[in-house]
C-alpha cells in the first residue's frame, strides 16, 4: 500500500457532532474535543471541504483542509475557525467532501468529568 | 454540499438500545441518555418514524419526528413520549424509517457511575 | 416497520471479543460483560448460531439462540454455557449465522476500574 | 462456520491511530494501547501486511503478521517493532492488507486518567 494507490470514498457523513464546553486534565491532550481523522493513501494531495449542519440554523462552510499525499490528518473540530468557529455545547453534524478517495473516522474525547470518555466510529461512506 | 443534495438511506437499524435509569452529574448534559442523531442534507423536510422493538413484548410505534431540510436532529430516546415513554433499564432496539435519504448515528452517555462513559456507532443502513 | 418485514443480513462477524474477569459496582448491571445485540424484525423466529474463534485453539460452537419474530435479544457472552463457557481474559472473535435476516451490534461494558467504560459498533455484515 | 469458509475483505483501513504515552492501573491489561483485531475464518493462514501513515512523514511498513487458519489475532500496535516501533502520542493511520479474506476491528484502551476509556469500530472495508 506504500504504492500510493488511493482508497476510500469522496463523500462521508458524521451525524453526531458535539464539542463539550469544559474539560478536566492536562491540555491539550485531555481537552474535550471532537476529531475527524482523514486518511489519504493516494499520490495526490486531497482537498477536503467540511460542511457543518445545525439543528436550527443554516449550514456553515466550507471549512477547507488539505490532506497531503500518503498522509493522515486528525483534525479537531475545536480548531476550525474559517469561516467561523464551531460553537460549543451545540448539536451539529458534518459532511466531508474530498476531491479524491479518502477514508474518514470520527472520535470524541469527553473530559467534562474527572475521567475521560471516548467514542469512535468509521464515518458513513456516501459515495 | 450546501447545495441541498439529499444523501444516505431511508431505513436504518440500531439493535442495541438501553436507557440507564440513574445518573451522576449536572442535568441535563450528564443525564444518562441514548440518542439517535439524524442528518438531513436535502432540500425537503424528512418525516421520520421510529419503531421500538423489545425482548418480550410487541413493538411500539411509530414515534414520529421531523428533521427539517438541511438540518440535523439529535433525539434523546429519553424524551420520546408519544405513543408512550420508552422504559428505563430495558433492552430494546430501534428501526428508523424516513421518507427521504438521511444518515443516522447512535450514541449513549452512561453516567450511572461517577464518571460518564460513551459509545457511538453509525447505525446499520438497511436500504 | 411493524409490518413484520425482515431486514438485515444472515451472517455477521465481530473480530474483537474479550470478557474482563473482574468488575466494580452493583451486579448484574455493572458486571463487566460483552454483548451481542440481535434484532429480528421479521414474522418468523430466527435461529442463530454463534461460533467462537480463539488465538491458539480450534473454534467452539455452535452456541444456539432463538430470536423470536419482531423481537430483539441482547445476549451476554458471559451467559453462554452450551457447549462450554467462554473463558475470561481471553481474546476471541465471533461469527453470527442466522436462518433469516437480522441486524447485529456489539457492545462491551468494562468495569474493571471504579468507573465503567463502554464500546460499541455495528458488527460486520458478511452476506 | 466451523466449516472453514473464508469471509470478509482483503484490504481494510483505520484512519484514527494514537497510542497514549502513559497509563494507570495494573499492566499489561490496563496499559494504554491500541489494537487491531483480525479474524480469519478460512482454512488457509492469512499473511497480513500493516502500513502506518503519519501526518508529516512517509509511511512505514510493512509490518507483517500471520493470522493462522480459523483463528483470531488481537495485535497491539504498541508491540509492533519491525521495521520500527510506532511512536507514542503521535497521530497515525493504518492500512491492513491480507492475502485472503479477513474481518478487522479497531479498539483503543486509554488509561491516561485513573479510569480507563474505550473506543471501538469495525474498520473500513476497502475491497
């Protein structure tokens, strides 16, 4: 697979988004956060557009990130700022669109209480 | 994706349902709960029917929720009341049927002990 | 869906099996356990055969369970005893074969430490 | 399924890799670790090649493991050493390639804080 063959899908969805507003433990590793992990095994850089959906207002985006060829990027939603930060303690969802095949996984670390909790799932591959 | 294109499937299933009957920590965010997160990226509102299956009695439903166009709804099973509340500490399962394509994810926060635990998975796309 | 239509697949796999050997908290709900949740939405009972795979010995099974029509069963691997109990603190995997379509999800509650941890995923649908 | 029929896919991907660098609790079961669980239900041994992708350097691999016929292997990334150990506290991703069909699941136990957290998901089946 070090051959540079591109694998995966171009569109993925994560319905369950939520960034807890407070944390316990040392920063930044124990800061409550939500992450989208993108793997690009291909020989070409992948430009990825994230669109954020909400419960009661219009979608916001695109947030644009580049995942270089044969690299992975683990992007904290907490760190996205352009076009605007994602509000904390707010239900959201995310659609990920890349210009080449990638693989996407979703993870949250919740440290609102003294001991952290984790969740993860492969995102839903749309096409 | 802000184009309003509808993505996903119309029928989804979650075999593992269970609402813990007690909690620790501040309400409502730390109340033990189980959530179905539904993303509707399309231009039309989606009417969603939830049917709840049990171990030893007939299914109950439909519970009807509307996910507006280009919105997400994170619905706590705890909050469903029509036709009847879902009993606590009881094994159940859920089938989700929408009148248009949606994407569904399942999450539980369990705060029965002092520190919360989380689980999540993309639901099973049936068709 | 209360119509009784059967949905899902007949063969599923769970590569990650492990029953922790000790627990904290009140029994049975906080006993460390591993669960296979099976949903049968059809009008016919489903007979399900579980085969357990190990690291260094031959597979054991089948463990036979019946999931009645339009019911869900959340089966603790801890409780399986015929043909033999599944050893604790031992890596295993599981293949689930039903005589009709079902949907399968895998969950573990680990209470070896004072606060429980959870994991879950939809099992892998084979065919 | 004790018949020895091979099930699954030959290529799988896990975008979210991260081995925490510290732990709490008794070793080795409570050591923070990340695991790839591989199930080989077939009659032939499966040779599996793991390639590790990073954020800012070239992929490393292959790490070669054999999953014997009709066996499961739960491999801790912590234990891989050839061609080189996987660095701790570092984002990575993994592609799994087998010479026959297998099923793959990803799990992490994070015990950086006093109580452990768990995550798991079926890996993404590529082909």
